[in-house]
């Protein structure tokens, strides 16, 4: 019998990346791929809005459409993983994703490959409180 993997929404910064606008699509895609590879290594299926829609929507005019499309993807996932990239803390899109994941009751995955434990899961609402404290 085929064993299925659970889908993980991979939240990475896009507009919040501290790069020039001309370099943003490339930098965002590169980061999203690296974060998706972590998810795959842990045995899950990654779903990245940056990889799905990064070249579909024009961020400068379709920001709301892009965010909403990402939230639709998120609603079909079992877990969420937030990039720990330095620019993630100021990402407004990731803040919206975190709030919606909390509403959906998703579990947040955190990966630590330096130990034998590939993933540590916690309810997203607990990490939302940590995120809000980090912003203060």
C-alpha cells in the first residue's frame, strides 16, 4: 500500500526581502527552493506560494491577489513551516500567513537537522504569541 506524505505550506519572505526590486524574484525563489528542500529532507511535500505564483502575479500591482492565492494553498495543507531567514521577521505576508494558519489550527513544523530529530511540531497559535513578542 502506498504511504502518503503530508503537505507543508512553506512560508518565506518576498516583499520583505532586503534586496533590490530587480533582484527580488531571483532571491525569493532561491530562498523558497532552499526551504522546500528542508521540508523534503524531513519527509514531507512542500507547497510554496513563491514557487507557485512568484512569476505569475506582478507583485507591484497584484499583491492582494498573490497573498490570497497563497492563503488558498495554505488552506489545503496539513502543516506550515516558516523560514528562519533574517528578513522573515519583517515580512507582512508571513505575518498574514501565520495568523491564517492559526485560524485553521495548523501545526507549525520546525526543522533541526543537527540532531536525529528532523522535525518538531507545535500548534501554530503558540508560535503566533512568540512572533508577536518578537515584534515588540
